[in-house]
C-alpha cells in the first residue's frame, strides 16, 4: 500500500486509516446518522404533503379557491423560507455548532406546524409555511455536515446519502399521509400538523447526542472532541484522527480569517470548491427532479390518464421508486465513487427525458390526426409513464445523493457550514425557479419542448461533472483540501489523487 505525505501534515497517512469499515461496524455512528437524518425526513415530507393538502385548503378558504396567487404563495412560501434558512444556516452551524443548529431547526419547524394546523385564515397558514421552510432550510445545511464530520472517511458518502434516503422516504410518507387523512375531519390540518411530530422527536433525541467532534476540536474544546472520537474509532486509529484534527486546527489558526462569505470567495481553492458544489446543487434541480415530485400527478394526467385516483396511485409508485433508488445509491456511492455514479445517473436522465419528450410529441402531434386516436393516445401515455419511471430510476441513485455528499466533504472545516449553506441556498433557489416556471414553460413552448430543455441541461451537467468535480471517494477532509490546492495551482486532478483512491478500501 502506498503511503502519501500531506502538505502541512505532521506525518504520513497511518496504514490503520485504510482499514476496512462497513456501515454497520459502529452502531453509535449509525444511530447518530439516523437521528440527524430526521431533518431530511422533515425536508421530504414538506416537499410532498402540500400538493394533497392544497385541494382541501381550497375547500375551506374561499379566498384561496378564487386566487391562484394565494395558492402559489401557500406552496412557494416554504421554499422562500428554506432559501432564507439555508443562507443563515451555514453561519449558525459555524458559529454555534451543528447540534444547536439542529435543535433550532426543530423548534422553528414545530412552531410552523402548529401555525399551519391551527390557521384561522390563509395568512396565518402562509406564516406557518414560512416558518416550516426556515426550519427545513437550516436542517438541509446541518444534517449532511453533521453526519459527514462524525463518519469515517471510507463510508462517509453512504452515511451522508442516508440523509437523502430520509428525504425521499419523507416524500413517500407524505403521499401515504395524504391518502390516510382524506376521510378525516379537518383533513388538511392533520396533513400539515402531523409533520411537527418528527421535529419534536428529533429535538429530544438530539439532546442526548454530542456536538460534531471536528467543530468541538476547532473551537478548542479538545477534551469533548476526543470523547466523541473515542466512540467512533478503534484505539489504533484514534491517535491518527486526533493528530489530523490537530493539524487542521493549526492550519486554521495560521489563516486567522473570520469565517464569512467574503473571505471564502477570496481564496481560489474555496472558490473552485464552491463552484463545483453549488453547480452540482443547481444541476440537481435544473435537470427537473422537482417537476416530477411536485407535478407527477399532473404529468400523468397530461399523458392521457384522466383519473385522479390513478394519477395519485402512479405518483405514489414514483415516490416509492425514488426512495428505493436512493438505497441503491447508498450501496454504490462508496464503491464506485461520486463521479461515475453522477455521470451514469445523468446519462440515464438524458435518455429518459428524451423518451418523455418523444412520448408527449407523439401524443400531441401524430395521434391528433390518427383514425386510431384512442389506442395511439394510450400508447403514448404509457410511454410517458415509462419515461417517468426511468427518470426516477436513473436520477435517484446518483444525482439525488451525490450533490449532498460532495458538498458535505469538499470545504475546509472552518468554512464547511458557510459554504454548505451557500450551496444549499443555490439548491433551494433553483428548486423555486423550476417549481414556479414548469407549468408556464409547458403553456409557452409545449410539454415535448419543456422536457427537451431539461435534457439539454442534463448534457451540460455531464460536461460540468467531467470537468469540475473531483472524485472524493474514501478521502479524508485534508486530502480533499489538497486536491483543491493542486487545482488552484493549475494542476490537473493528478496522479496523487489516483494513489489516494487506490489506497481506499470499503466494504459497506
């Protein structure tokens, strides 16, 4: 095995740091991951629940039923809150710690859930949606960073991806809850109010979990940090991890810079990392995932299936496939790496979007003049459903988890919250743009052209990943920093990275 010297390191990479580690090697780390991942569950649930709840909100509030603007505001206000929450969440993480940021997110989310459930009018409901969005935004920054900083490097990608599994699981749960409460008095109030339960559960469970060991060490709380590390690593590896944290702390003291967006952009290597991380988050949204998650019933009906019940059932299947695909991503991300997984995912997304475009073209053009319109329309409709299913099958294992995993590991420790918050904000802004423009695009250029536009974005995303995103599979945070320093100095993703990857051994 090759032993590599790191710039600024007190020594060589210890061979024990490359020992095999599995996802189930340490129950403590796995439990921490699941509890922190409840933030992802809140994220996913809120994404999916509003589509069903809005149908019943319109029944209760005439003003909402008569105003498309109010309906759009109720849906999008959570996204506005998430943009604000993610922008502030990075600073909160770096200043007060990952644990306190999680607790704050839970409190805000729970208050928002109560506001929504008890809303006497649409405007209190909108306030509740804003608060819920703020909580989701803070959680979307915090959970991946907290999990990454408490994970051995060999399995970090898979554990961070478990947070994405909680997101997709939350979306699936929201569809089940929507169906379950359809016959219950106060339907939409239950749908929206029940989301506060996981937030309360996570709050009390987080009280018993530690702060991130890296954050503690860098804030000069070394004794507490070592106590946490002792629960994560075997004794033969513990000394190496402590030495590595010590080197990172010394490096940050030398820099003597306040953590801020301005100082982050002054450093070329951090700018490069931000470009890769934020770019991945933008491409995740602009390849159309939330058009599928927000509008899958509408897309199914566009394809010719007019039954509301069938549209909801097919949408539930789509959500289940999304969660199942994420499980596949967890299995693969630390085996084949981030770059191959993302590029395979984007290739499949490109093909499935092309199929969707072709299906809608067939339905709207060729079938219009056919003597056998009925059978042709049905055939085109099923092609569209197959395209939708393939899209989810390809997207969920790769472009679902990879952007979050990459963003949890490519930034220096002192800037991980701020930079992660910036990238998450880009994700939420992109999410809002796509959600607010999809139906307008369909009206303006037609469904086939709209999906072709998403396909073109997938091509751009493939080029972006190939050129700008490094492979980080199995690398320590310090090794990833070294890659950006090489890139900032004008070097390619060189042979040193390949040697580091060759040294990595993982068996999830």
